[in-house]
C-alpha cells in the first residue's frame, strides 16, 4: 500500500461521535458477553436437555463457528445492504435468536438458536470497530479504541460471574433473555444516530463469492471441531482428528487462493495484509486474544475443580481483572495521546507477563483475595496492550478499507481465542500427566516418609474399619493428593508459559511503526497528510 494513503479522513459524521458510540458499545458488549456467559451454565443446560457435558459444549462451539464465518463476510453484506442496514439487521437477528435460546426445549433447538445468534452477533463486532474508527478524528481515535476495547475485553471477563449469578438465582434461560431489552433499545435509537458515508452505502451489481464462502465455512467448521475435540481424542493419535485437520488446512489454502485469484468480487480483500502495521499488529492481537480467553477459561476451571468454588464464586474471581481493565482504559485514554501507542503496548505486554508470573506462585491454600492482584495485573496489561494495537494496526489504512480490515482482523482474533482455549486445555492435561509421572515414584514402600503418612492415616481410619481397608483408604487419599498437586503444577506451568510468551512477542513491536514516525518519514519526502 502506498504511504500517501495514510490517515486521510474524507468524511465526518454530523453528530457527536460519542453519541454515535453509545448504541454501538451496547451492541458490542452484548455480543462479547455471550461468548462466555454460557460457560458456567453448561452443566445446568446439559441437565435440562438430558445430554452429556461433551454434547453441551456445542452450545458454545456453534456460536463461535457462526460468528467466525459471518465476521469475514461483513464487508460483502455492507455492500449488498448498506452498512447501517446490515448493522440493524445483525442486531435484529441477534435479539430474536436470544429469545429463541431462552425458550429452547431441546439440544437441537438450542444449538440452532446459538448458531443463529452467532450469525447476528458476528456482524456487530467489525462494524462497530470500523464505524468508531472513522467517526472519530485522528487525535481522538485512541480514546475511541479505549472505549471499544473496554467493551470487547470486559464483557467476556464479567460473563462467567454474571452467568453464574443469574443461573443460581434465577435460571439459565435468563442469561439470554437479558439481551432482549437492550437489543430493542439499540434498535430504536441507532437509526437516529448512525450516519452512512458514501463508500459504505448499498452498491449495485454486488455478487456473492460462493466458492470463497464455501471454503471459508468448511475451514472454520472443521478447525473449530478439531480444536474442541482434539484433546479428548488424543489429537493426532485419532484418525478422524487427522482427517478433520487435513480438511481444515486444505479448505483454508483453497479459500486463500480463491480470494487472491478472484480479482472482481472476492469475499475479503487480503491485499491489506501487505500493510506491515496491519499484519504485525494483527498477529500480536491474535496472541493477546488467545491469552485472554485461555486464561478466562483456565482460572474458573481451576477454582471449581480443585478448590470447590461455586460457578458464581469462580466467575466472581474475574472481577479484579475487570477492575484492571477499567484502570488501563483510563490510562490508555490519557497517556496514549502523550507518549504514543507503541510505548503503551510495550508496557502492557510487560505488565501482562508479570501478572502471569504472579499466577505462577499460587497454591491450594489461597482465598479469592490472593488472586486479586495477579488478576488485576493481567487485566491491566491486556487492555494496555490490546487497545492501542487496534488503532496502531489500522492507522495506515484508508477509511473505506476499515470495514474489510476489521472483519479480517476480528476473524483471526476469534481464531486466536479458540486456539488459546484449546492450548490451555491441552497444556493442563499434559502437564498434569508429566508431574504425576514424576511424583508417583514417591508413593513406594521404599519411601520412609510415605510409609509414615500411610500409617498415620491408617490409624485414624482404623476405628471405622478393619486394618487392611484402613491402609487402602490411606494410600488412596495420598494418591488423590498427588493427583491434585500434579494438576496444580499443571496450572502453574501454563501460567508461566503465558508469561514467557508475553515477553517473547515484544520484539514484534519493532516491526510496527507509530503514526508519528510515519508522518516524519512522509514529511521528509515533502508529503503532507490531511488531518
């Protein structure tokens, strides 16, 4: 891309951009909230539908698949319907689907409703990002993306806590019913506030790239199934997982080729990947989304499985992370215009790494307050790194490219979130096996400490049963403690890997240019940039 196209604002809305942001942020918060609000309610829904926990996970998977497919096609539907019309249509579908989720009486209806909800919600995220980027002046884009990032990041964090509270105090259908009044409210005020630039209006003779859409759908569906079921099936040890991965990989290659070869009406314009800021900024965001969603799934799981926390309390453990996000949002809005995006991202990655290292020091003798500081640092670092990156990655793109760029970027971020969650599940499972193998040798008759513990426990059980059974009960209890400790070390190791990855990705920031450095470079060439 030519650098002369950088940061040229050819259109401005007539209304205050902060007013325009209000309905957009409500809509994007609803979408992001529904990514995680169902997680803690899955056992209740599985019981209502008389299905296994494995089958109930399709309630989450169907939403992710549908939103991933539709996010990528958002630019096409904007051309087909007009961007404002498509936004309203997406929100309408999301609201109706939320009602259908609440009244679902079978697992089949629930999966269909969640898939429909994903189709509606998938269009909300990239459109909101694109509209906010172009509605705000260049100097206010940092504050705009701070607000956008607050919704995208905080909503998945509060989702488990809100879902747990609603499920325990009311019932699981209400985690979907709460979307309805907000959806109706946004549908009523958005038409009065949203304006449509000339390049985002409905276009004539728009044709669908059915070949690209087919390969895109097969790629995302197969890849999501691979990620969801891979760990349970021992990954490439299962033939059907190998076939699923092969189908996903081939479909991805064919999708990419179809978009490159289709010069007239591609589903997505992949030429934006030639922009270095956009490419490397997106790569870092993919990692950050993987870390955010992976840790959001890991910590409540650890608290519930190892410490007996309820779904509400485990979700409540994420509240300090939300507080860190709020603090980081304020810092982004105030410091970014002063020191620039790159220093903020670098500081955010360092703080994120420190928060992950702090998680690596936890043990089973902790309370909720003991994980507050690591969670706070994690949330603060995440927002300080991710939010400025959104603006930094798009600062060299023209306004008319933003809808397509937002769609492609959010697709890869969704994939990063899915991969991160899958990696966390695999790491915890495999690290637990490794630590159990390393420690099980200590439970041997040649270990005097082990024999002393067995005898002490057996004597406490001897009043309840005969000596042989008491000894067996003592050995069983010690083995259960070993399994628990091996899983604790697995969680600790996984958090430490997060920390190392946060520090390892820092050099990529050297490849991302700040807007000021771009302006200086163009100024030396005698090129002026319109504000």
